[in-house]
């Protein structure tokens, strides 16, 4: 065979290998974040059929069911996720409760969850105040493409309704951080810092839209008249608004093994401490107080000897499982390959 022909064959073979490698490395798993406030008086009876449908389709994650609706994040092969969504939206047992169920999608090369749970709860997002529900009243939805204009209004007070560790790694420019550790603290924060006679325009946001939707319901219940919230949350904003036009600063914490996402929902640069669950920047991971699976700068000084010993043993089991080619559920998920 002539040298030119050999080179041509070699070149085509390299192209095929490159294509195969790219296909192998392509994101495989579809993650769907979903929620809907809707009256579900029979929610307990829905647990088994939903769990069975998830298991049947090889889907993992967590879904919460309560009398006020559904909430959760699941992941699996794209075709199986869409089968489940079709089931939720169309099966007769749901009586059209989820017919207009919306969800947000992102992809991952590794499965972000290790098991499937469908839990029964008093609330799908816990505020702890009976009677407050978006199924009764809710603030004004603002689409992501209109959000910048709203929060640029100097008369608008912008509140981040997420927990403090989430706000630490990213938020909207000019947003107020209530420094809450749980959503249950939000009513007390409002009572101490806001006056319906003075604060006329309130805008709120959260990760996927569910928390700020319920927060808006609470504030209307308290007599605030002009209350807005970001439809689809930060995730929909990062997916919709071009990065060149963004008013978002930093990354957005998510409750799965991606830890954080950036614009276009690309996986961010943060990891997570699997002792205290606080997100960690690349610089914080270099800290002398960081030990994989055991401690980080946020929890190092708070760990008792017993807790440190327990975490050390757990990390030992993680390493042993990795050496056997297995995944230990308690492990540092980003670090296990």
C-alpha cells in the first residue's frame, strides 16, 4: 500500500477513534428537577405507584409527596425519565393533578444518585406554618427574561430565600441574604426586618422556584401586596439568560453530586465536604483543615473526637470500596472515579 493511502487510512481510523471517545465521554444521564403545588388529598396512595414506575425505569433520586403537591429531583437514561414524566402527566390515577407539571433538565456523565426514594411529608418544602400554601394564593411569577428589569428597579427589595451555605457560593447582585439555616427561620426574619407599610415591592428567588413560591404565599398572607418571585428559579435563569447579560454572581448550589452549576447548567468548580455538606471552592480544598470525607474549614473546629473517628472509619470504607471497583454510598462522590 502506498504511503499516501496508508496515511489516509490511518487518518480515518483516528477520526473514528476520536468520535468513539467523544461518544463515550458524552453525558449519559438526564437529571430532572420538578415540583408542583397542587391539592393532593390522596397523596399517600400515590407513593407506591410512583416508586414502582421509577424502579421499573431504572430511575434514582428523591421525590416528596404531601397534601400540597410534589417536589424532587430524579435522574436516569433520557428515554426512561421521559417515560416517567409522561406517566405522571397522563395516568388516570393522578386525575390530571400533574397534567401541566414542569421540569428542568440537565445532563451528567455519571449517575448523580444511588437509590430511589418517594417520601411522604407534611409539606413539600417545610415552612412549618399550617395554612400557608401557593395552592391558595401566590405572588406574581416573573419569567427569567424579565427578571433583570425587575431587580434593576431601585424600589424593589430583592431577597435570596435560600440557606446561608447556598448563598455563600453565589447570588444575584444586590440581593439580601437572610442568613437562615433552614426555611423555617424565614417567617421570623420577615417579622424582624420588613414592614408592609414601608416595603412595597418585594422580589424573591431560590434554586428551582419552589421555596420562593411558598415564601411569596407567606408574605401575601402577611399583608404584603406587591410580591414577585422568579419563575423556575435560578436554574431556569442560568439556562435562559445569556451569560453576557447576567446579573448572577458566582455559582448555584444544587442538591446532587454536581454540587454547583454555572450558566447553561454546566457543572461548576465547587466540591462538597461530606462531613458537614458545605460547598467548597478549589482554594478551600487546599486548606490544611480539609481532609477528604472527614473535615473542612467550616467544620474542622466543631468535630468531636468520636465524630472524627467515625468519619475516618467511613472514609476508610470508601477507599476500600473504590479499590474493589464499587461505590460506597457515604463517599465523596466527586472524588470516586
